[in-house]
């Protein structure tokens, strides 16, 4: 089984990259399933029901999220109804929606997906990502051995630690949130594919998706500044993970960087 995990989609440039590049990637890698982190797909912060539906129509099977998932009020209703949009599983209860679920590929194979939010430098609200990830794994593993975890976190140490914690359990632990693709993709000793950050789908000539001049003004003057979405050098970034459907162990992980 081959799964494409797409890094944080940023605004309309990121959505354009999905539209233009995803069909070709599906053919090139003979993909069975596509997961995308899309919590920044609406103007760079949040996601709307329309954007979610558009991404599904373009070939994304499951959307994962992070700390910006609630930025658009209208998303609450669709998350309560649409199990193909995952909010972080470790938001405190009660919380609408689900943070993990099992899906079927076109061939009938089953795949579990879990969305987890880190705690380090991310605010005090999430429950323990380690305990929650294990609890979600225990539930989903009753139906399938193929389980993908999106760890949306700031600290590299927290992501690396979760990878080791779930090695031998999850098929892949894939980092999101920092919007900078790392070069540490690997298969851990017990068969878990890992990368600290899969990258960003959007304008690469930017400061993590925003116009350079806007961000520089904020850093230099320390004054409030509106961050506009950049528009140059649009790329789709992510990873393709190949997994043994019988054992659930990863066989390969390949970084993807495709320019529009």
C-alpha cells in the first residue's frame, strides 16, 4: 500500500498546488490513499466546509488538522458530521468530531489515521499526546494494522519522542506544523516510518507561507502587522510511505517536493 501524506496546505496557493499536482502524483506513485493536513487552507489559518469539500473532490481522502482547526466558526458543524476531517484527538473532552478513524481504500484495504497535537510551546490545552496516541492506536488497531499518525507540534524533540514511542505500533508518525520539510525521513527499527516535518504545500519563497516583507516588519519593529499569503515558488511537499498491509510495517518513505 502506498500513501501520500501532504504537508500543511497554506491558502489558495496551496489549494492550487493540490489541484494541479495531485493527479500526476497519484499516477507516478500508484497511490492507494491520500492524507493532507489542511488546517491552514483557508487564508492561511483554519478551514471552511467548502474548502474541505473541494479538497475531497480533488482526490484527498482524509484531512488532518492542528491548533488552527477552530479558526472558522462554520467548521464546527461539518466536523460534527464528517468523519473524514479529523481534529486533534487530544483536545479535552467533550469536543465535537473525532481524532482518529478507520477508512477503506478503493481496493477495500483498511487504513487508520490519527491526528495528534503537541504540547511543547503549543499552549496548555491539549491532553497528553503520548497517552492519547496510544489510546487511539489501541482502538483502531482492532480493525487494521495500517495506522498513520499526524503529530502537529512545534518541538522537534516531542515529535521524535512520539516516533520512538509508537515504533512497532504505528505504521508511520509524520510531523506537521512548522512548514519546513526536514531531511530525517527514516524507518525506525521496529518498522515505523518517521519524519519530523513533511513540509508545506504553498508558496515556498516566503516565511512559512507568509510574505517576507510582512514578517520582517513584525520582527524588526515588534508592531502588529497583517501577514498576507505569499505567492512565489508554489510547491506540493509531503511524503509517500509504502506499507506492508499484512504486518502494518513501513517498507519505505520518500520525501516529495513538486513545483507548480
